């Protein structure tokens, strides 16, 4: 009997790539699967033909031989052609194509393995809120983490001390069972042992046969100086205990920096607003501003003197080099940026008010640079609205 061209069977071009080939096979194999067409000999024959074509074209060497010599080039290579040894095991092909999509139904990722072997423990996440002072100087913090620990009574076997688990008689210790449904066979997790390959007939009274207990653990976490909101610290081997002697998982600590009442962080820079007495702003002088302390065991703030230039206005900034946050990955340090806010005196006595009026008269319009500039702009604005007759 004349065999159909494999590319024609899968309805793909000869230049198709592996992804296109797999997509075409998946679509057609699901359509003609014997379980979806029970008793239909035509669908069963079409299904065999699809598997035969895919088994050849999905293998680069076989595909090259087929492209050069046709069916004669792949006879005897599990291609199912005349004189061949039959097409590739259907389960193997479906495990490759559908394993990731359907997981356990087709035995994806477990075929030939022994799930009863050691398994790595789960990774854990812990959210930790710290202060800006701790982020600035670094700190050591104790945290309490609930985690799965190996049961000490049974040493993780799950069996009562003095006894041992037995091999599951449902799967022979493999953890998986295989069943045939017509032409197609599937592999799934053993329902008797849950995939462990073992049965605990006399469970441990402490862990109730699980081999693990959940308890709180106190851990000391070293927070490096310079961490930022959202930084992550990994503690290897501090996650859940592994099953059947497997390694522990890891613990990931996600840091959140609590908002500070004095400082705001902008990268490595620290921003701080400081009030300045009106007289100091006018005459110039020194004021005290807060700054964070450095050092291993420091958790507070210090004072630092800054110079206020004569005639300073609200919004004027003074930058202090190297007084900001340290970098986590270098020796670089940010700056402390102090923004000045000029204070207007309140609750003046009659004598103080008299002196203020006298000062205002002596200063005149020339002593108010911001007001002069503002009203110059306002004059142009009003003239645009009501015409040149507008006056300030």
C-alpha cells in the first residue's frame, strides 16, 4: 500500500519548524484520539498514521533521511513503513507533546523516575518591616518563622519509632501506575501511596505519619547597610524541610522600610525640611538640622550645623555631601539635602509690631526680590486680559 507523505499527513510545509510541527500534531492527535472516537477504525488508523509521521519528522536525523530518500530512507527506524519495526510508542510521543500541558495524566516529567526518592523542601517568604535608621546603619534582627521541620521522633520516616514504611503494593514502589484504555495508555500518580512509593502502616504519633512537624523557629537576620524598600535577603537552607531526606528549601526575606517622620529617601539622597527663623534667613547664620548616625550599633539621629546664606528664601536647599544613605554594593554615599522654610513670627507684642512696621518702611520695595518679580509677571498677565490700562 502506498504511504502518504508525512508532511501531508500533518498538513505542514516542508520548511516548518519544531514548534509548528508539534502544534499541528497536537491538534490532529486530539481530534482522532481513539478515546474520543470509540469503535471507529478510521480514526484509529488516522491516529496511528499521525504518530508515525510525527515520530519521524520530530527527530532531526530521521527527518533529514526522510527529506532526502523518502520512506525508503526511514524504513527500520521505527517509522512504521514497510519492513520497519513499527511506529514509536504512542505513550512516549504523547508524553513529549502533551506532558507539559496535561501533567499527571500523561506522566509528564515523572516517566521512569522514582517519586519516592528525596524531595527538596518548599521555599518560604517572610515580609520584614525595618526603620530607616536600620536601613542606614545595618542591623541584626530576630524573626520568628513558622516552617516544616523533620520530625525528630521518627527521623522523618513518618513511621512509629522502631518500625519502617513498607513498599506500596499498588505501584511496587514506583509511585505511579499505568493503565490502558483501548489503544491509548496513560500513567498517573498511584492513588494508594500518593506517589511516595511507600505505605506507613503504623504512623508516628508525633507527626501522624507525615514525617514533618510545623513549628516556629527564631532566626537572626543580618541586614546590610544601604538596603532599600523591596530589597530581598536569601537565607539558604532555612525553608521547609525536604521529604525523605531531601535538602531544605530557602527562606526569602522581603524588606519594607517604614516611612520616617523627618526624612524622605530619594535613591541614595536623604531629603529633610527644616524651619528657619525669619531674622536668620534675612541676616544669614547657622541652624541645626537632623542627620542619621552611622556605625554598627547606632539607631538614632544626630544634629549637624548648616550655614544659612544671607537673604535665604523658602525652598532654598543646602546639600551636605556624604551625609545620605550608603550604597549597598559600593562605598558610595548619597547626600543630605536640607530644604529651608522661612518662618513668619506670630503673637508679636505691640513693641515688636512697631519695630516691624519701622523695618518695613526702611526696607522699601527693593528688599523684596521675589515680590518684585512676581508682580512684574502679574502686570503682563493683566495687560493681556484687560489691556494696557491695567495697573498694579
